[in-house]
C-alpha cells in the first residue's frame, strides 16, 4: 500500500468533520420568517389568515383578497435585531489548538423587505402578487472563538415571488391560490483543524508500517496550531404553491384556513478549502494528498438536497362591539421533513451525513385591535413558538429554542388613499444548552455551554389605495 493511498483513506472522516458545519444549511431555514407584514406584526401575527385588511394577506391567506374593495400597493421594511451569545461552561479544545474566546454577539440587524400589489377585477375575482423572504438566517461569530471549527459565518437568504388569484364563491366563501417561485442562496464558513487531519494521517501511516508509532507525538507537536478555512456557497430555485379559504360567518366572525406547500431544493455550489502553510515534511505530504484533486479536502463542487417544510394555518377574527377585534391563530409547520443532511460531490461521492431528527412545530397566537377613532387603531398580541431542533442536534449555527412573543402596533389612516402601520415585537427565549462536537472532538473541539438569544423586530408599512 502506498503512502498516498493510506493518507487519503484516513482523511475521509476528517473531511466529514470539516464539512459538518455546512450541513446546518437547512437549520437556518428553521428560522422561518413571519416578518411579511407591518400590520400583522402588531398582533404577534394573530388572526393573520382571517383579518385581511390589506394586501399582505397574499402571504398568509390569498383568499383574503376578496375582502379588499380597492387596488392596493404595500411596502413593508422590517428590521430584525438578533442577539446570540455563547457562554462557556466546560468546552474542550480541538487537538493541537488553543481553546479560544466565547465568540461575542453573533447577531446584529437584518433587513427583511416585502412588497405587495393587488386589484379586484370584478365582484368575484381579484389578483395580486407578493415578493418577500419567507426563510433566512445570519449569524457570525468572532474569529478565533471556541466553536470556530463548527461555525463562523452562517448566512441564508430566500426570495419568494407569489402571484395570486382569488375567487369569491358567494357571500360566505372565498378561495385563493398562488404560485411560489422561490430562490435560496447560502454562504457558510468555519475553520478547519489541520493538526487533527495530520494526526489521523500519522496514525494510519504508523498502522501501515510507514512510520514508527513512537514518532507520532513529536510529529503532532511539530504540526500543532495549524488552522485553515472552509467555505461553502450554493444556490437553487424551485416552485411551490399556497392555497386558502375564507369564511364570512356573519356577526363579525371570519375564519381563515391556509396551506403553503413544501419546496424541494438541490442547493448546488462549491466547497472551498484554504489550507495553512505546513513546514514539517510529513505533515506537508499529508495535507498535499488531502487537498489534491479528488482528495478528501479538495476544493470543488458540492450540493445538499433540502426540503423546506409545508405549513398550515387556522385563523379567527371575531368582532366584539364596534371598536374591538379578537384575533387568534393556530399554525403547524412540518419541520420533520429535515431528518438528515447529506453533502455530496458532483461525482456522487458522499462527503458527510448528519442526523438532524427535527420535529414538527406548533405556533399559538392571541391578539386584538382597538379602534380609538376611524383613523387610529391600536394593536397588541402574544404568541408561543415551539422549537424545531432537538437538544441533541442543536448547533451554534442554529441554537433553536422555544420562543414567546410580546407585540404591539398601531394603524394610522392618514387619508382615503394612504395608511401607515407600525409594529414591534420582542421574542423571549430560555438559554439553549449546547453540547456539540460535530462528530469528532479531536477535529472540532467540544462546545459545551449555554447560548443566550433574543430577537427584536420593528416593522413599518405603507399602504396606498388606488
């Protein structure tokens, strides 16, 4: 057996460990973005599929367009402030590496824009279109932090174009259908522990009798502190659909039911590895073999099959007197579509398989509005979001936990033509326990501690009637 063949075989597990962080691609998608409406944010999105007082209903329940008497254009810029800080408890360094710091605040401000337009064609038909971002994530830890071999930068963006057609069957029932053209792009990075790559190569070489076993500790010490960088970029486009029903039941009662389909992607792009300069000859030979064409750490095309989940929504709007509305939502999302994530080369070779075992989630929301006058309406709401990610597979790319929403908002009808909405929500969550080694403590270290996270959302909305 040649020295080169032994080296390549022994590095395959290290390659999987290096790419394991990139398997978190779908985990950014567990941050499903509801920030599609400034008017709905003020009630914590309670009643979002039933209230239908502006064109943002295209996203939540397209049947709601039947409730709009005028053509509308709506612009919604939302700012999302994420705070996510790791607090170390008992983390372990990777082989040959220093432990590092706690990573700082990985969050920051993010803009989530949305625009909508709708128009009634006659008493039965209405059309509309929405452009928004239904999934997204951006977290970036400080260089040199404890979990750098598992995650540094995680950025996932989607854009969704949603043309819609609505038909009023009668005075009680309306139905709406929409097509969804959705595009996803992602960039995920982490450091790679090349000292561990060399150590595993040395063990295989010793087992093959190519170097004495007694030389391994000294060679590892000679190659200590070697770090490189890995980056995966990818994108894809796919189609889905959404459908909704709305029931006007009289006495100010309205019920909405909506469904949004899953969307299947093959996120294709490249995995790029930047290796360090290695002065020690044996270590340099191991790294050269691993990074050569077809090597375990070679730069080249890679892809991940990913199914973003379908979801269903039941909403209620109940008028109580002339000024108050009671709003409620029950939403379900099939996050169990993410059971494993498999990274493959363009040759079909599997680089890594990561079990995820995500769970379906429920969301409960209750809110209300109060009309101070014909021009001014106040809103408030609370909600509870279940986490999708089990404790056992939680990673620093997505430290997902249950969340509780508190929201307030207001609507000001400045004229018959123009309305302004404001919404604010704060999302509370318990600290997330992290105990993650990405499958290999020698390669990635053991990240053991607590992730402290919170989210603040501010939305503005301009609605113009024509």
